[in-house]
C-alpha cells in the first residue's frame, strides 16, 4: 500500500488536487445507480436460511416436563429453553424468564414497571420522582436512547471505551445524585463499537456506591455469542458480581435469539435476581397468561442444548466474518494514512464504528445517500441523534451480500475522503 500523507499536512495546491480527484471519483460513483443499504444490523437471508429447520418444528406438543405447550400457563417460559439461555448467559435457570419474540419489548416493559410501580429496591415509583436520569455510554444503541426519550427520561452521556463505559465518570454521576436511576450497557461486542466490558469494569459497576437505592444496570447482552473470530469474548458475570457486592437487584440482563434464528420470530429473555424475577412476573401476570411456548419448544428442539446454539453461531460466523473483513479492506485501501477517519475492528457483534473528520459525518451520509448508499443517520448513536462532534457513523454490513458490502464500503470511503477534502479546503480558504 502506498504511504500517504495526512490531508491536513498537504499544502493548499496538493489539497485542491486531492479534492478534485475525489470529486471525479464521487461523480463516477454517483452515476453507477447503486441501491445499497447499510442502515440497520439485520441478519441476511443467508443467515436466516440457517434456521429454516425451525419451520418443521416442534415435532411434539409436550415439553420435557409434560407441559402441553398449546395451553395457558408457564409465565416464566418453557424450562428447557430457560436452561439453554442460562447456560449461554452463565446464570442459573431460575434467574431466567423466556418471553416473546423481542427482548426490546421486555426492556420497555421493565422500565414502564419502574415508572408505574417502582422496582424491588425503589422507595417510590419513578413517576413520583422529580427527575429520572439514565447514564448513556456513547456511541451506543439508538433504540435504547429513543426508548428513554419516549418515556420522558433524561439522558447524560459518558464515553464508551475499549473496556466499557468511562467508569470514573459513571461513579461520579451516581455517587451523590439520587435522580440517576439507571445505565444502559451492551457488555459484549457493544453496539456500535464492538467493545467488551472487562471484568474489572463490571465489578466496579456492580459495587459502586449509588445515591439511588434502586440504581439499575440494564445489561443488554444482545451479542453475547456473536463471535467473528476464534478469540471468543466471555461476558462478565454481572449478576454474580452484583450479588457478591451486596447489590443483587442492581443488574437486569436481556438477550434474545433475534440474530440467532429468525429476527421476527425468535425468543427474548430476561435474567435477574430471584427477587427481581418475581417482581417482573408479578406485573407481567396482569398482561399475559403465558408466552408462546410452541415457539419455545420449537427453539428447544432445534438447538437441543447450549452447545447446539454455539455450533449454530459458528455457521453465522462463516457468513459474517468475510463481510467485516471487506469493510476493513475497503476503508484501509482508500483512507489509511489520510488522517480523516478511524474505525473499529470488532471481534464480534454486528457493527463497525466509523469516526470521520469532525464536522463531516452528516455530509458523508448526505453524499452516500445521493450516490445510492443508505447509511444510518449521523449522530444516531447518541441521545436525541445529536453527536456534538458530528463525526460518528455506525456501519451495518450484515444484511447485504458480500459483493454489495465491498461496493458500498468503497463508495463510503470516497464520500469520507471527499467530505474531508471539502472541509479542509474551506478551512484553508477561511484562514
């Protein structure tokens, strides 16, 4: 690869030449008539095909304990499926609730229950608090933030670092402010950076003093087993750490099979202390007489056990790893050395985090759209969609075919380079 000088170091005439080259490359890109979509982390058709065996299941209507899955009851979910989730999440089966097709629904329901009734350790319902605030590591998951905005919960940000949220900032926020009631954490292959929360950071989250007795860690372990390499990260055992620290009810974990089997017909799960599980089920009982146990049994038959899930995910990895490699190859080929972008090299999960030159992310997305490449809106990984530096873009390479990922990322690289050249030439003209 040819060594390139950072754009900011180029004299004005060379920068103008570079900009002209990128404008020509962009015009060629725009005339190709592309229609490519990297907006959301959806499984591809090839991945969904891996689970088509579910469509012939279940072969019986009776669970292992004799439960007739066609009938009411079993609010906590089918025992054999709860056991599989427990093994994967490294918790006890009694700590698991297997629910409907969406862990996001379980998250929303949980927060609404806190608002209406208060949690196990709450002095009062959150609706009776003057202010409720959540800590939001950024960049983070946009649906977490939009959920809080919908419910009128205020958000304060901390940086998401390679080993988890900036723990010193988190500790300072919770120590003396009882309005700080929760924090969102995607602990393993976080959305979108791919960071993994270390055991040390998890232990400090579990043990830190908090002014709010019901401060809650919403531990969204959506990508716990979505590995892209042989170096499979293990999620910190947050429930065990919290219990050992005297805060057994502090974490509530969520997970699902949405990116394991069928995205619209999988199974969501919640894991927590026995007291929190009882609290959750008590309120859920007013809304449901039981989950879709036919779907539970279908999944239990399909996987048999946790090792069956791990084997299934190795097949996912074979589909996904080349796409993530293609992202890195395209960005490296076009942008390495220019000093206008950095990006993550995740070992799992569903996203690549791209940081471009400050003040150019919105322009990159705009250029890409005009060239037929749909990207997640700039700032989506921040509360209210506002990235104060306008530099962050979440890339989702999972859904398109491999050749489409290559084409899209080559185009994105052109857009990044052009937006940077525009900004730097304008800055030079203003000086």
